[in-house]
C-alpha cells in the first residue's frame, strides 16, 4: 500500500515583485508530502525552496497552481482559513528562530500550546528538545542552538501533522546544527510527524527518506534513500 | 491567581519596554484631556454658579432709570402684563472723601428696603450685617471696595451727598449680581480703591436726595413666558413722562453683559483649545502608533505564522494604543482636578460667584479619553492591517531594499560639494516624503499651539498701547455729576498744575436703524481735540468729522449700518429730541463700543448751549497731588480717573490670568514637541538600527552616526517651524474672532518676539528629545544589531 499523501501541490508558480524587479521564484512545481516521512528539500540560495515551503505551510499564496491538505483545497483559501490551517496542522521552524524576545522559553512555547487543540505541555515539549532545565530563560540568555531548539519545541508542542523547517541549521555552527537536526529527526521518528527540512547543505540530504533537489524554481530531481543515514555519520 | 496567557505576558513586557514612547504619547493625551476637563469644566462651573447666583439673589430681567417718579406709580408698573415683581429704588452718584487716597473717590448709593429684603436685585452680605431699621448712618459697601481699602466694620466713610457732607458707619460688605462688574462712570475698568457701591436704607437715602416718596430706578422680573420687548415698551411708555432713560433687558445690563461676554469667551476658549489639543493628540496618536506598530512587522509575521489570527494579533497590538490612551486619560483627569481647582480659584476672585466650585466632570474625561482612543485605535489598526495584510512569509522577511534614486542634491548638480552624510539624510527624507511631511506637521502643531498661547500678549500690548498712548492722551479724565456750562473749562484751567483742558459731552441716547436699535451714550468731542482721539486697530487716528456719526465697527454691525447710511438718534435726556445723522466713519476700535459726534452737532440734538459732562486734562506732572486735592474739593466732580492707573490695573489683572494660561500652553506644546520628535527619532532608530550599526562597524564615530539620525529630525523640525507659524497665525485669527466682544477685541498681531520664543522652545524640546535617544544610540550593541535579520 502506498503511503498516504498529506500535502499535494500541483503546478505551483510564484512571482514576486521585489522593488522594481519581478522574480519568478517557482515555476510549475508538483510536490507530494507523504505521511510520516522526512523530506529534505535541497537547493542553492534562490532556488525556490523557501517559497515552496512557505506556500505548503500556508504562509504565502501561490500566484497559480493548486494546493491540497488531505482533501482540503487550500489554493483559494482566505487569510482566515490559512491561519486555521497553520494553527491546527502545521509547525514551523525558521532559520532565524523568530522567537518573541520578551518571552521566556516556556512562554514562547505556551504561545502556541495555548491556542492548540491537543497540545503537549510546554515543559514536555522543551524536555523533548533537551531544554527541560532552561524553561525560564529569555531568548537573549540562550545560545543560537538552544534558541533553535526552543523554536522546535514551539513547533512540536501542538503535535502538528506537518513540521516544516526552513534552514534550521543555517545560523548555527556544525556541532550545534547536528544537535538540532538530531532533535528534528527524533521528533519525526517518535511522533511520526510528516517533516520537511529545507537546506542548502548537501550532507544533510542523507538524513531524509527523500531528497528533493530544487534549482531555478523547479524540482530538478527526487532521490529516495533506501535507508536514512545516521546523524553520527554526517559531517560538514 | 490569574493565569496570564503568554500573549498577555508579551504585551505587558512590551508595554514596559516601550514605556518611554508610550508615556510620551500618553502625555499628549493627558494634555488634551486636562485642557478639556479644565477649560470646559471651568466654563460649566461658571455657568452653574452664575445660574444659582442669579436665582438666589433674584437678578432683575429689565431695568430702567428715570429722573423721578412718585412711589404711587409702582402699582401701575406691577400691572404691566408679563411683569412678576417690581422693585423701585433710589440710586445716586456721590463723591467720596477718602483721606488715604490722593484722588477723590466715587460711590454709587443704592437704596434698599429698610425691613425685609429686596424682591428683585437682592444683595448678599458677606461681611458684617444688613443695615438696621432706624439707623440713619449705617451703610453697607461693596466687598471689593471694602477689601481694596482695607476697611474694617465700624469705619466711617465721608461722602458728599447732594452737596452735603455725611459721615456713615460701615456695618457690612456685600456683593450683588446687579453690580458684579462695577465701573466708575466714564471708565472702562473697575477701580475698586476709588469706586464702590453703597447700600443704604431707603428711609434714609431718599430724603437725603430729595427723593422722599419717589424713586429714580426700577427693576422688574418677568413672569415665565413674558415678552421682554413688550414689557420694555410698556415701561418706556409709563416712565417717559417721568424722565425715563429707556428700559433695557439683561443683554444691555453692564454686569450681566460683561459676565456673559466673559463666559462666552470662556466657552470659546474652553471649546476651541481642547479641540485643537485633541485634534493634535489624535493626529499624533495616529502617526506615532502607526509607526511604532510598523516596526513590529516581523513579530506580527511570526505570530501569524504560528497560527494566531489577524484579530488576535490586531487586539494584541492595539493594546499599545489602549495603554497609552488609558494612562493619558488618567493623568489628564488628575491634572484636570488640579488645574481646574487652580483655575476656578483664579476666577473666584474675579467673578465673585458665591457658589463657584470646580467639579471634575467624568463625562468630559470620557469624551477626551474616547476621542483619543478612537484616534489611537484608528492609527494603530491602520498599521496592524498593513502588517497583517502581508502574507506571514513576507512579513517575516526584511523589507525589500527601499527604492533609492539620485536625490534632489544630485539633480541639482551640487552632489560633489555635499557630504555623504548630508546626502543620506536628504535621500531618506525624499524616500518617505509623506512620512516626513506628517512628522513635520506634528511638530508644526506644537509650534502653532505655542503661537496661539503667546500671541495674545502681543495683541494686548498693542491694544493697551493704542488705547492708552495713542487714543487716551490725557493725564486725568474728570467726570461731573451733572452737566455744567462750558465755562467750567476755564475754571479747570485755572487749577494750578493743569496745563490743558478739553471738555466733552456724553449724553444717553438711543440709536435706531430700521428695526434695530441700541442704547448707548454718545460722546461729543471737540473737532480740534488733541487729548482724546479715535483710533482704529491699525493705529490710524480717525479725525472727528465736522458732521455725522463715528461708530465702532461692532456697533455699526449691530445696527447693520455702513458708511453713508442714516441713523436715527433719540436723546434720552432733556427734551428728548430725535435727529437723523449720517454715519460718516466706522472705526475698528479695540475697547468697548462707542458713538462719537462733533460736540457742536450734539448741541443740535440736545437743543442746549455748550455744556460739558466732563473734561480731559493734561497736567504738568509736578503738582499732581495739588490737582487731585483741588478736584476732590469740587462738589460737581463725580470722578477723576487716570488712564495710567487704569492701564496698570488692567495689565495686572490680565498678566495674572494670562501667565497661568501661557504656562500651561507652553508646557503642553513642549510635551507635544517632545512626543513627536522623541518618537520619531526612536522609531527611526529601530528602523535603521542595522544601517547605523553597519556604519559604526565601518568606522563611523558615535557622533557621526548620531548626526545621521538626528540630522533627519533636525530637517523635519526646521521645516516645521515656519509651517507652525502659519498654522498658529491661522488659529490665532480664529481665536481673535471668537473672543471679540463688546468689552474688548484683541487685535491679530504676532510679534517677532513670539516667533523667536516659539522657535527657541521647539528647538529646546527637539534637543531634549535627541539627548534622550542619544543615550540609547550610544549603548547600541553592534554585534547584536547586525545579527538580527540576517
């Protein structure tokens, strides 16, 4: 039996107006995300992978094309519907963490657990990412890696159906980056959350069930890994 | 314990972090609310107290003076349809011999019922007691006179009543709504040392003045729904044979009119100033909160990304507005209680309304707070909407590099000679011209408020200067207690120390044009007179024409006549002749309203030979004491007024009340300047922190970076100043129009000094704001700033 498709995107295109320049960020992209898998979107800067992930996560709308979450058509969803989609089903991890500086680690996670329908407690979420002892620290008192783990805890506390990570290690050194990837990997395995990681780091590709390579706004190719690599064997 | 949601905690911490900015915005709201609550609240207190005073002491609705009528006439007056109560009395001007004063004083003696109280125009005894029946020498004096002369109960006052010296014992001091504003005849302003009211028993006063069983003044109250005009007509008809001088209603009664005018201007100020402040506060709240929330674009994006709805995000950020306005309203109410008490305290001395008391009006607080909140919410929600309209992915991204183009400097071809720093400043301004213009407008409003706060000094200076140095050039104005033959000029000229004498005539008259009429004394001046001149607000001296009337603009407007029209003039003395006079000139004068005629023309009206009601005197300045003493001894002299003394008392009074107002206005305008400039700079710092940090990393000094940041604000401020002058001038025009009354019209002049002061205060406020932000700029963590938003 083939795995269930959680997110289905067809013919997605996105054109940005950046100042006076028009940028075609996505060109007719088709993408499926399967239940429980860990997909790695690999591509150089500007290849369109962030744009794709933002559209899949309901943070942005495509210029054209369709997007389905299970049977729900999100292509024409209004702001309200997209907000509810994100609120109920999607967890995000950003390259720059995007924590609220005026809230502690626990409160940053609470921010999401308070509006989720079936959340784990902030303490559970932070313990899951190995920060059970840093609950009351403000972002400014945490290292980059710790901040990113708070961001992961914030994303997984709602027990999302889809976890989307945009360059989660981009602002971190290799050692810390591996730690963070380990947490994502662990969440994916333990909770079965459909996970997508964006990276420009080829070495990370081995971690996923599938590696989707992007270039110039198009999917160049998709590789299926027979076996997900062990984090210990990866280095960059 | 209440469990706060994470979002609420974030709100509380953010509010604390932004406390400086929110406080400064709150203070703007506070100034607006305080102004509204104080000024409008004071007006309401005055109106309330006036109503109670008039009711409790039964102020008449219609009055009339006459020469003499028998008491038996009273029943006829009571039968006039629409009349409720009638009070007849005797009033008389008498010279006072006050040994402690150089000049003779003057008293208006008014009879009061010997037993019981007057049914109309009662008095309120404030010190001592009411006169007792059968005590011939007892008198109650007006409280102002009592206090100004430091009298004590039991003191003796000597007056010349009908040519006879009498000593009277002061048994009480009183006030009365009929004489709340008591002015010596011929003077413009009260002179409490030399002029007072004297209430004596009618059983005593009448016989002393050959008025036994008679009266020369009547006051009536009207029944509900009565027709005032009809009552006046009937009174005039009945009193005409008895030398009636024309009945008049409250609108023409001096004390009522003055108080009413004062309350009118109080209402105007109490409405206009708060409106200006609220308007400016609303504008600033809109502008500043909008920008403040715009800087939170990334956070708004993050909150949306993790699933918060636009509504939740919107309400969260609107808390900034609510907090600032709430704090401001609270401070404003507190300030209003304090300032309102102080202001009413000032007015208490001035208006003498017994029940005057300030009460904080919560409805005014709510109006002030409500308008501010509306503005804040509109300003805040605009920014929230702009931020939430963006897809979260975009909101979280740094804003795309702004479009820059060669600026005005380059286009003008002077790029080479202008430093990079200057170019950066100018380009930034050019990139957001609307924002720069709005910020400039915000500062301009504070300049404008300073202008309208200070220009009144200029106007009053000019008014005083014109009145007392150009128009009234005499050293003394002497008024006689009856008309004298013209020969009196020679007698006066013989008084040692008097160098020049110009007699004048003043007769009560009724001016009529169509259905409009107005009772006003006509002043007859000599054509070649040099001491008293007719001067308009532009300083021009209007020569008295050989024939025809010269009218104050305000009087001409009331009569709806213009130059060349004909006015019917009825003399209210003597044979009561009626004459037609053309209006030869209309003058935009500043104090009071007047009608002037050439003294020879006036003779045509009175059918009398050359008479004098008084005279203007010049003295040699050496023997002034002798002149005063001599005049004091003359029984025909009712009053001696020195314009210099009048000027002094007028200025004292104005300075007191104006200084307080100016103190408030300067404070408030400074708050606004600081709020605009401080917030503008703070927000610019958060918007451009990265750029400035980059420059620091590249080797710019703190000073150079500060110059870049503050340079922009400096340009905005410098542009604002002339704009503010313009707006201020416009507002000053409106204030002048609104304040114009028959008592005085402040001319619209704004002096160089005012412009200089407004500029200086604005620059100081700008420098203070810059100093506050400079501390933050100096402490900027370069690495941290550069790390964010990679």
